[in-house]
C-alpha cells in the first residue's frame, strides 16, 4: 500500500470518527436512537478502514509495522477504536464513549501529518515476541484510555446527575472492566517483553527508564485491581485513580518516547 | 498476636499501600536515574549487587531510594506470599480465584528470581573472540570455554542486518554442543546465556600483486620463488612506528602503517629476516632477490563480540512468567463467568 493511499484511507477513517463524534453529540442533544445507530455504523466503518490499512501494511512489511511515532499513534488509535467498539457492542454505551472518540481523533490527527512510509525492520525487532509485546501493550493502553474516559465521565455524572450518561453503577462497572482487561493485557505485554529482553540482552528486567516506567504502570494498575475491593476506593476514588493512571501511561508511552533517551525510541 | 500478624501480612490495604509506596519511590528514583547517568548508566551492565558495591555505596545520596524501593517491593512480595497461602488454606471455598492467585504466585517467583539473579548472577560484556579461538569461561562457568567456529556479519541491501556466530561450548576440552547464535537467538546452557553484542574487523594481512598473480600474505604464508628461495611471513601489524632505535613497534589495530615481518630462506645463503613496511616499499635484500610485491588491500577478519551473562534465577522467572500468563488467562475466564452471574464487588 502506497503512503499516499495510506494517508487517504486514514483520512477517511479520521472523517468517520469525526462523523461518529458529531452523531453522538447529536444523539446527546436530540435523543434520537437513529443517530446513535448511525454513529455506531460510522465508528465501525472507521475501524474497518484502519484495520484494512493495518493488515495491508503488515502484509507489505512482513512484520507488524509499529516501530515509529506515526505507526504507534495509528496503532494506538486502532486499538482504542476496537476497545470502544467492544464496550459499545457489549454494553451499548453510546455517547459514553465520546471521550474515547475525542482521544482517538487526537491520536489519529497527530499521526496523519507524519510520514507513513514503512522502514525495513531492524534485526533486533525480528521476532514474534515483538508482535505479541506490541499488540498486548497498545491494546492494554487502549483499555487504560477507556478507563480514563469512563473515570472522567463518572466524575461528571456524579456532579451533573444527568440522564444523558449511564448511571453511576454502570459507569463504575465499565471502569473496573476496562482496568481489569488493560491489566491482563499489560501483564502479558510485560511477560513477552521480559522474555524478549532475556534473549536479546541477556537479562529480563532492565533499569532503562522505559522498562522502569512500564513496571510502574503495571504496579499502579495491579494496585487498582486490588483497590476495587476496598469500599473507600470504589466509585469516585477509582475514577480519580483511572485518570491518574492514564497520566502515567501517557508519560510512559509519549513522554519517555519523545522527551527522553530510552531503549524504546519512537523516531 | 500471631493471628494479628498473619492478618496484617495478608491485609489487602497493606498490599495497596506497599504498591503505592513502591510506585511513588520508583517514579522519584527514575528522575534521579535520568539526572545522574554517570552513576546509573552502567546499572544494566552488572548485577544489582555489583552495582551497589561499585556505585551505590559510593553515592549513598543518590542510591538511597533503591533501598527503599527494594524494601517496599520485598514487603509487597511477602504480603503477596501470605495472601497466596491464605488463599491456599481456603481453596475449597475460593477456587474460582485460582487465576488471580496464580498471578500472585507468578509475581512472587519472579521477585525471588530477580533477587537471586541480582545477588548470584554475573554479567560480562565486550568478550571479543576470533574465528578458531577459544574463550575460557573460568569466572562464569569453571571448566567451560567457548570456541568460535565461524562468524558471518549479515548485510541486507548494504545495511547491517545481523551477525551469525557458530559457537561450540566446551567442557574440559570436550565439545558439549554447537549452536549458531544471532540477534534474539542466544546460546543458553543452564543459567549461562551467550549473546552476540557487536562485531569488529581487524586486518590480519594484505593482498598483494606479484608476478605469480594476486597473493594473500598473512602470518604463516609461504611464497616459493622460482630460484628455490622461500619467503615466509612471520608477523603482521596493521599500524607500526619505527622507534629511534630502529626497531618496529606496533601502535594500533587500525590499518595505517602496516608492516610484515618476513624471513627469506635460501638453500645456500643464510636466512634474512626483517621488516617490510608497506608504505616504505620492499627492503633492499628482497628487491635484490628479485621479489616484486604490490600491496592492494588489507585482508580483514571479523571478531565476534559477545555478551556472556549468568542468571541463576532465569528459570524461576520463566516459571513465574508462565504462571502469571496462565493466571491472567484463568482470571479472564472467571471474570466473564462472574460477570454473567452478576457476582462483583459491592457498590457504594
């Protein structure tokens, strides 16, 4: 797939997510079920376009091409859309996912101006462990992003008490599920990463800043998986933790990748 | 009192507190690590015990947080272990939590493996080995040695891609096994792991034009001349300087001022031995003997540079990782099962 076609298809996906966002906003205002249905179809179209681009690039490259800032932003956006769709199809969350869609627009919008050319794979990344590590990592991040959005919405709903959004118990349930699924995937990401580190470097835990912060992310969400059993931390506390946790995730993914020197450079 | 202590050690809130303390301390420590690369830059090049002995103790003002992180994580490990045993004691009633507690057990094993490897392991970088040479592993695995049988740097489209070293592990001179190692494909034997780190090239001789055609001269080469004389190459240095005393001194590995030490043998006359500095031209005794050599290019041979580590905890960590993987799979299954039953924590 040529870089130009990639850009065209991703622009179409961006337009689809933008359309879905507007449709959900319309649904919030006018409460027409048709608008929510149309938004779901539009999000699905955007994800289908992104999936097509992802598969075409994967086939063309011969490896999962998630090795630089463009491709990680694109893949994160794809994972986030897939994650949103999972919750939408499972719980019909509708406009609850607006924050996720906004975030998705930011990610894809940041990816679009960048060069989509696929670079040859460097030998150290030529292992199935790379693919597994990347997929688990970004899908895990996507669930943490979903939890962040649900956390924000929980706090908003607590203050507004509006019937525009789901009730607090449902939001709490969704938040816990997002955190749990994110933790499951991130644990697998850490396991695959540790095995890869061992065969690549000869040690399975590195004190490199990226590895240290990945451990922090894992520890933080491990703590959250326990905190849901403590009454004081349920609901509001959990929402705040979800927001804080996503801050840690963002720093681990973008902050370290762009601002600091690490063994996971983004460009 | 023992019951109270046990309850404290199994306490869920304690786990959250310890995880929070470890998280915050590691966050703060990571900033110290970034700010002081001279102290922390080599932390991955050696096991943690060696790093503490060399750097941590010398800079206590910078390494104190690591002690606290270690303390918090070890206490978290103890808390996790106690929770695991507490679950084991009630497994008949709480078997549905098997996935979650396998994750606990996996974490404990990984933590134990890390401590073991950090205290009893070893790391060694920059082990250069030439084809045909053996490298004794005395400090790492007594009685063992590594022999490099072949080495091949791989280039794709002119770009470096990989390096393949055929290594034979020897014990008391006997071959144990031979393996081709490359990136992401190390040689492992027990707790030993051997990885390709990089490679270098060194000149081992020179290709020269002669009336007999193109010849390769390296230590050990023999050139038989038509009149029965024999020219032998004794030594080669890539870079030499001639001292004030007229003697030749090697100064480096870069091909800059290469020189051969040669010996010319004649059936009747006595042998001649001397230096041929390629930049200066053939010495008079050789030209007088009718020898003509035109240096063309250096003969390069590759050196494989290996990382050789020992981690006695690696197998334990592998078991821990497998248990954690199984644990998350089971936890996922039980999560959906519980959701179907509507069984979840109490709401506010």
